[in-house]
C-alpha cells in the first residue's frame, strides 16, 4: 500500500490521500464498496505547510521533506537505474524547493504536483547533460525464463528489476504516465497537470504506454 | 483517427485505473467492462507491475535519511537572498502603511505649528492687511474666517502733508476650525502696521512705542527678538508713531477699506457727530409730526 505519510509517524491505518484542497482525508476501505472518510483536523494541510515554509519555517520544510521524499524518490528511481544517482536527483528536487521558497517562486497550492514537475525537469536536465536517453536497452535485459504461455506468466515471473528495465525502454512521456497513474496513483487530472497535457491526451498516452509496456514485457518473456 | 469504440476503450481503461487506485481489484473492474475485458486485462496487469516494482520502502527510507543532511545543510544556510519583507509580505505592507501615515501626520502637525518667522506681510496699512486673509494662512484647510468691519476714524491734522493718524478698528470675528491655534499677527485696537527701517531694533521700537518687547513679540508672532528684517512689517501702537513720527507715510488706504470708510462717515469725527445729531433731530421731528397728526 502506498502511503505518503512518514512511516515513522504513521497516524492512521488505511490509505492516505493528499488532496489539493483544504482537508486531509484518510479513507479506509471496508469491504468492497463502503468507504469511511475520516477527516483529520490535527494534521496541518498541505497549503498551511506551504505557507509556513514560505515564511522560512524550517520545521515545516522538514515535514514537507518527510512527507514527499518517498513519492519523489520512487518517481525518479523508476526511471534511473543508478540508486545513488536517484538519491542525488531526488535531493536536487528538494533543494530546488528550498530555493523556490526563498526566492518567492514556490507554489501556493498543489505542492505534490509541483514537486513532480520539478522532478521531471531534473530528469530532463540530467539526461540532457549525460546524453543518456531512455532507450536503454531491452537487449541488455536478461529475460525471465520463457514459458509456454507468456501472456499469463510474465506477470508472475517478472521481478521489479525486469519491469523497470522494460519501462525504461519506453519513451519518456510513456514512462511518466505509467509511473504517475499506476506507481503514484495520481488522478487523471493531476497527471495532466503535472505533464502539462490535456486530459484526453493523457487518456491516449496511458493506453499507448500500457500497450507498449505489455509488448515489451511479453517480448522479454518470450526471450526475444 | 480515433473510432468510437476506441474512445470507449480509452474511457474503460481510465475507469479501471481510477478504480484500481481506489482499491478495487482487477477482476472487479473488468467485470464492469466485459466488452473490453480481454483487451484491458494485459494492459492493466502491466500497469500493476509498475506499481509492484517500485523501490522498496526500506530502500526509500534509507535514501531519505542519506539525503537529509544535504537538505538540512541548505536550510541552515542564511536566507540572504530574501529580505524579511518578502518573507512576511502582509507585515511589510502594514508597516509601510503605518510609515506613510506617520509621515503624513507629522507633516500635517508641522503645518499646524505656529509659523512665526516665515509669515511675511506685504502691505503696510493694517486696514489693507485684513481682507486678504488667504495670504496669511499657512494651510487652506484651517482658514480662519475673518470678517473685518473696519471703522476708520481719521482725524485730519491741520497740515495736509503730515501723516494722518488712522485709527483702525477692525473688530474681526475669527472662526477657526482648527483646534490648534495658528499664530496670525492680528493687531489689537489702535495698532497699525509699520515697516522696519534699517537700524531698528525690536526693543527700541518697544521703548519708543511705550510697550514691552514681550507684547510686541506676542502681537506680531515673533519668537526671536533679533530676527527682524528691514522692510518687514510689524504692528506697533499707533499713537506712538504719531508722536515720534517714525512711521513712513501710510500713503494710501486699501481699496477695500475705502468704501467702508466712506460709508461709516464722511471723513471726520465731527461730521459723524453731526450726522448723528441730524438723525436725532429727524426722529424728533417725526415725533412732532405724529403728535400733530394725532392732534388733528
């Protein structure tokens, strides 16, 4: 389960949704359709944290770091093979946040979306510098054992490393949409905002991306 | 070109992703879109693999703690880029408003302070000084409304070339709206304007006009006895000027006061008296006539 809260100080069981709006809600799935929405009034909202951070409140900035590092690191790590490099790039995102807070360019709302956008730019900058485009190589990837029914078996057999490599073989925007929609469970609207595209464009993109990923995984599963 | 069923497929995929993110299972979602289930299943399964292959929580936490010192170092660096007013924009706005208000207030107070030295009077006879009140008020808002009703009593001396004694009784009613007192040099009854000659001292003038230095300064709004300039006009008791003849000839009476003087009298006090007596006589005659009529 994806939880954006600091695991060390997990306050609620269940899934946390960090809304753009006022309240932070925790939803706990009971059964299949029943959802209980708990409003947690004692948790400072994202906007209030941002307001404090803009005034230079170090504790607020530290809390933002604790809350969002995981999501940002996951986003970058899915696209970057090197763990140390992923750490550096994730740190760069938060250094940019501090600079933006001090420079008065920090956002007033939707901090998570803003951080994802910065992370995208950091990745683009890095790939621009390194001339290391995303077409790493499906052929370098050691496939799982071929099975008689690759369609059924690839999901069971593919380990995380293999899936990441298949993902990194996709065009950058397709990687992003899969990571944001499936990996970070962003809504369609938030994903469109982060990527700067229309909702219908994201709908098409996620279809193409999922299709391509499936093809890549299947091909790899067959040992092509 | 996107066909209609393609749009439907895209929407079904979107619906399933949203439901998976909300906690539904893959099968529950596919049951809602049976016509696309076969096509959607491998796509959604691939997408779920992305979720499953995220970095472990262990790795993420370790990374967070390794990066943290770098962030804390950046936070410890002084925020030189941004001055305090940018960190507290609301506070800065209030402070600047207060500052502007203070400046305006202090300038307003400064204009209300008695202006003793700066006030220069341009005309010599006091009767001409009174009507143009605007020249003497430093601030138009606090314009004292002066209604002069000068009664000029001029006693013509035997020699026409000699300086006539003009007794001006302005009798002004001053209605000042400002609570702060504005020092405007207004002569008491019997004082007239005098242009300071080279060599004059205020104390000397006081002695010669048989008044005190303090009284002169008070009437003329002077704060420093040494600060008089030749050519400046001050008020002095009038009778002294006639005896010592230090006043220059107040050659002409201001145009505003002339009609007033004509109305009040024909030039001499004796004439005034005559007029009064005439009026008395007239009234007497009237009474007599009335009586006559009654008698008739």
